[in-house]
């Protein structure tokens, strides 16, 4: 074999070695990412297709948690959504995937009929559903007030039979859940559907809902006129806010504190050190909405003899340092580890393009100690 061939072989061998090393590192990083995602309650990294606007209710809750004072919360607060007064640590907003039901001839006073469907299959088996709240939004002044003595009726049915698209649902195939009368529809209406959503999960049969809006009293349809019944395009959207409780990421015994920057003092003693984690650095910026990163911190430093009160030491650690001072070769010093951690909340898109607000315990190191 010639010298040129040998050089080519060596070059090929070096390239192959680097390729194998890169593959091994990539596999190791993928394993680490998988373990981290699992600890966050996710089976895989989400890949949202669209970036829908974040619902205002999730923004409000997210912002309120960012500004909590640095005091301990009541026991069990980590497992509760105080803003909604229900147990839970995961909040999702499901977009409606239903469709309008069109009739060749509108029956009676019916102005609007729409099938609503929310796909709850993304809820994990271990999550306990604690709230389901339907919100119906209309554009401003979408349905003007009818004439004197006229009104609007809103009816919400639970569907128990799946009709063909474009055909009305038969009467026996639905059950009336809500019936309200209005002089004028408000911009936003909210209904509690917790019982219905729990039943959908319990029986694995979710055929959705049917929403109807009709004129009432006298010739209601005529009173509404073209600006009323014909203004279906002004119907904006419906969404379902669902709160669940996942015990895997929720431990009531923890005490919540706001994240604080560790003190910057030149010392080799055990204490928190500053560590900021940017989600863009780990390639998660395409599915995490907020925050862009967070101050995680870490513990580093020595636990020398004699241990002082500032080092948050246990009795075991104090004895261990005493033995270490007598036998440094046979007994190691105690370790500098986190002794107080606080949570963070993350807004993100799941694989179904739903916006999720999730609360995670033990994400920020607040204090370190010798153990």
C-alpha cells in the first residue's frame, strides 16, 4: 500500500473516530435530556406546529407567581392553584376543534349552532382532574339587543351521539347542560364543566358539546335581523381551561420561597453559587414560552472543622467533621448540598399546540448546607 493510501486511511480513521465520538456524545446528551424531560413530567420534547397566543388567564397566573414575596407559603400551597381556588399544579387551555352546524333552512328561531370538541387525551393517567371551565368569547357587540320584549337564549348540550358533519344532531343524541336567557350576549361567558370532563375521562367517551343561540319571544329571528342571526362570523372562539393535580411533581411538604441571588462573597465555605440556565442554550426555546431561563444556582464549598451555624449542618455532619479531623484519610468531609429549594412555573406548548402552565418543585437552590 502506497504512502498516499496510508494517509487517506489514517485521515478516514480519524474522521470515523470523531464521528463515533460525536455520535456517542449525542447519544449521551439525548439520554440526559430524556431523563430531565421525564423529571418534568414529559415523555418527549414537544414540537408545536403553531404558536397560538397565550390565554390571558395563564399569563395572569404566571405573572402572579413570579411576584410572590419571599415568605413561606401555607402547607399544601405547591399543590394548589390559589388563583382559581382548586387543587392542582398543571393548567391547560384547550382550543375548540369543533365546527359550525349549517342548516339549509334554519329551524325556528335558531341563530347559531356549533359543535364544540376538546381533545383531553393529552392528560396523563396519573393526573387528577380538579376543574374544567368552558369560556365562550364573542366580539364586541356581536349580537345587538333585540326589539322590546325580545331576547336571546343560549343552550349547551352534551352530545351522546356523533352526527355526520353538516347535519343537525338528533334530539335523543344530546342532553341539556345549561340554558340561559340574555337581553344581549356578553363578550365572555364562563361555565363549569368539571363533572362532564371527569365523566369523559372516566368512560373514555368524549363526543363533545353542542352550543345553540336562538331568539326568544314572539318573532325572535325577525327581531334579530340580518345583523343578529347572520353575524355568525363574529363568533370568536371557545376554549376549555382544565386544571389537574400530578402528585409526581407536587409535594406538599416543601416550603415555597422566591428565588434569590446567592450572596457574592469571596469564600471557600459551602454556600449557593450563581447559575443561570437559559432554555435556548439547551435547545428548548421553540416550545417553552416563558420564562426564557431561570436562576437555578448550585452548592459548592468546603465543610471544615469546626462547623458553624451558618453552614446549616446536621448533627451527623458535625460528628463526621470531628472524625475527619482525627482521621482525614479514612473519613471524608461532609458534602455541600442543597437544603432549601424553591419552585418555578413554566409556560409551554405541548405536542397538540395547547398552552400549558405547569408548576415544578425543587428547581432553584436557595440555601446550602453540610450533610
